[in-house]
């Protein structure tokens, strides 16, 4: 098992940002700032804010019983190279903490994003999800974002958190999105982002 501290990934991401021309950042991705600010460490989040996004893939589906049904691509880039990855992540997404609200309905629409970054000799993929439509932006989202590095040989190395919260499912193409109504009295744990890299 190859283990690399997340600080190295942080360094390479900033390096890639300085070498690339100015382009699209998190500011241009709907829901990215609100979601990722709680799903990665503060230091890594600051790196993402200034790093150009090379590709953005977006999947939409309906949230039902903690899973995504009817997942379909609504935005694709980079020649469709990461469409299957995005669909796999959507079909395997585990959602906890959703409580039905009148403005969201029993099966609200949900969006899953995959962002692609150029880093040193590889590409970094980051995925996060959030509810779509009225009321979705008012929710607070938690859990560790899914991240993986694609090497030049096209093999993936997933980046895993050192520990998981109770009932938090995790796998090569599986992660858990936790959500909380802002009026709730208890807070779900924030992702600290002290992740480790391991071979897959």
C-alpha cells in the first residue's frame, strides 16, 4: 500500500494551478463552495478556490430512500472520458440525514458533480453532491468528498479519510453525503480532510 500525506497533494494542486492559464474555478460551479467548504479540510479548500478546473461533469437524479434513482448526464466535458465515473458515483451514492420538507418534496432532485484538475503528472477527480431546486441551497452538507488521482497509465488511486463516521459507506466509487436542515439542533461532523492516498 502506497501512502502519501494529503499535504503533498495540496502542494501539487497549487503547482498545477500556477502552471495553467487562468480559467474556471469553484466560483463558476453551482453549489461547489457551499458543499466543498465542509467536505474537505480548510487548507485544501483554499487551494481548490484558486486552482483552474480542467473538466466538469454533472449528473442529475432523484433522491429516494437514501439513493439516487434515474441518474443521467446533463453536462459532459473532456470528450466524455469521465462520464462513466460520474454515473457510477451517482448510482452508488449513499445519502443520510434527509428529512422531508414541503419545499423539497419526498423525492427531490439531486446533483452530483465531478471536477477534474491537472496536477503533477496526473489528474485529480473530486466529487460532491447536493440537492437541486428550491430549499436545496439552504441545507448543510457534510461527509468527506470523494477524491482520486488518475495516473498516466489510467489507473486510479483513491484518497480516503483516516476515519469514517458511523454508517458512512466508502468504496472505490462509493461515498456518503450527509445533510442537515440548518434549523436542526445537532450538527453532523465536519470532514477534517486529513486524507491518505492508497492504491486501487
